[in-house]
C-alpha cells in the first residue's frame, strides 16, 4: 500500500478519513468526491507526492491550514461544499494550476492567492463574493477566470495584470462598471458580463484584440464604444432573445461625452420588464429609451427585423461592420 499512486474513493458515503492515509507517501491522485466528509484531518498535509485532490460534492465547511503543505499539488477541486472561506495557507500550493471552488459560500479570497503564480484555471462561480481580492493580479498565468453568480459590484484594477487571460465570465453579478485596465487583456477571447448593471463599457475594451465573443445582455447599456468596430468579433449578445450572434451597428454621437459610439436596434438596453399591469404596448426593444439617433422599434418592426435580420439596418449610410465582415465582403 505504501507504493500506491492513485486512490479512488468516490461515492462511498465516507464521513471521515483514517490516520493511516498519511502512510501513502507516494500517492499522486486522491479522489474523495461525492461523499459526506465534513472535515479534513490535519494529516491530509502529509502526502508529499500528491498532485490531484478531488473533494467535490462533500459537506466541508473549512480546509485545514495543513493543506498548504502539498507542494506538488496541481489540481484541487472542492466545489459543491459548504466552504465559507479558504485558509491563508492556500498560498503554499505553489504548483497549483487548477482551483475549483464553485458552489460554496465563500465571501472573499485570502491574500494567499498572491502566491499561486502557476494558476491557470480559477472557478469561483456560485459563491458569495462581494469583492475580488486585488492580489488576483499576481496570478499572471491565469487563463480562465469564472466568477458567475456572486455579488461583485466591481473588478479590481489589478485584473489588467492577467495578460494571459482568455476567458473571463462575470455573469449575474452587480457590476456597475469595468476598470479601464481591462484593455490590457490582449489575449482575452471570451468576455461574458450577462445580467449585471453596466451602463457603459470603457473604450479600452477595444484593445482586447483577441476578443471574439462579447456577451453583455441583461445590462443597462446605452451604446457600445466605437473601438469595438476594430475587433474580429464573431458574436455580440445584447439580448437573451437575440436571433443571430452578430448585429449591424450604426455610428452615433454621445452628447454627454462628446464621443462617437456604436448603436443598434437593441440599444439602449432597458431595465427588466414592468409588472403585468404596465401598458402592454411597450416592447422590450423600443419605446421610452430610444437611441440618440431617434430610433424606436414597434412590435411590427421587431418582427420585420427578425424575419429579414436587419436588412433595413444594413442599408443605413452609417452602418458599421466588424473586421471579419469587411474581409468577407472583399472576397
């Protein structure tokens, strides 16, 4: 047993672990997922060769400080537990590349995350984060950051240090704005900000040259920055009911900022639909909040837009095409 390298104990109704576990000095993979473990013993840190630790779907309410002794650990999955936080000693996991914290009760990340310099995947979706630790910017190898369904009202400026990030998902939070440093993420391919409270996007988003999917549906955007027109976007989502991934945009002028902006028939975005007693003739795409160009879409016009997929919009003199569209038209 001392030479055992992989131990699979998933779905065994385990509630505790024996002290003899510490004798498995060559153990590299330990799968304890789908059990009923409420507490990890301190000797979990006495597995010097451990590289993968799976603890998903248990009843854990905390992790022992000794977890930080696992210097070779590359993957830690503690998703779907009852964790309210992580020990500062988590920073001792200097080899960690994958950290899965989804579906817990975590309110904040410890400063120890600053030491996780090799981390490439961090999933903290469905937790209780109200603020994202600014030390997240020290995780400069991070490629995927999932923060869906938390209570974040802002992102730290240090997010701009994550220059290798390719996927950033902050759906269903309380974001009011994005830091301008978001423009440093030149390799960002997918930016998903669905169901927040954003009223505008910073012009610097246009510096994310690798961006090909942008989801900002369910916000309060008045328009999009003109800088987006220079990107090779494959999909721009402004509404859950949107029929196609790409829209035809027109240039407009924002009198408040004095800048040229992009708009279309789905902008400005409106707040959630009023209660049933509200006037039924107001559609979700037109009405009270028309664009600065005076564009207002009635229900009949909406149907026409869906059927012809913005044929009328394409004929406007100020229509804007993304880079890929222009290349296709040349071909």
